[in-house]
């Protein structure tokens, strides 16, 4: 017994979760299309490819987040250098160089995220949280400053890590189907 795909009209076998032609979900019984979220794997090769493309888009968050953190650090470092905001002398110059250096490191991780998004996101998250803790120890009054932005950045990096793990799982399943 077979049914027509509601998206492209091609006949698919009953009980099939995804259309082999368009890759979209088809009705499983009378309950409507099967919804595949990030915790499930698509059943067909086409569905897995579509799911893989969506996961890659989510993993792109690692690149964007690391790039934004790097640019913000460079902007803040430039402002600090221009205004002498961290004090005069060697200590102020060292602190300004450190802020700019952190920006350069995050830009480097953003470039790395183009090839290894999950590893770059994990490293970026670790470095970001470590810097936040060091900053907090150095100046406890910094705990509340910019906390919303810090939480957003951490959330985006965690989301990229989750997408990377799911993408790796999907790729392993796809290579197992090809064998």
C-alpha cells in the first residue's frame, strides 16, 4: 500500500517517515506529518541531508558568536587605549593590550569555527567563562555589568555545541547507512 506525498505528489510506501524525492516528512498513519526535532534522526538519506543542512546553519552560530565577541573586544580595547581608561603607565598599557589580545584570540576562534565549529565553540565557551571568572575575581563589582549580554553569548555557544553534537551523530548514522 502506498500514499502520495502531500508536498510533491510522488507515491511513497505507507509507514515511510520521509518522501524519497523531496525529503519532507509524510504522514505516519492519520496523525499528520512526523515532526523530527533535534533529538531524532530522519529516516531517509534525503531527510538526513536536509536535517544536516539545518544543523550546519545552527552550528554557524559558533562562527557568528565568536566573531561578535572578538569584534566587541577589539572595539572596547580601542576605546580603552584611546581614552587611557585602564590607567597610565605599564599596568594600563598591559591591561589594554590584554583586552585587544583577547579580541584577536576570539577572531582566531571564529576563523577556526569555519572548519571545526564544535571544537571552536567548546573552546570559545571555556575561554569566555574563564575570562568572566577571572574578571569577577579581579573586580567583584563586575558581576552584574553586562550580565545579559554574557548570558546571550554563553547561550549561543551552548546552542552551537548542541548542534555540533547532533550533526556528528547524524553524520555517523549517515555513514552507517552508506556502508
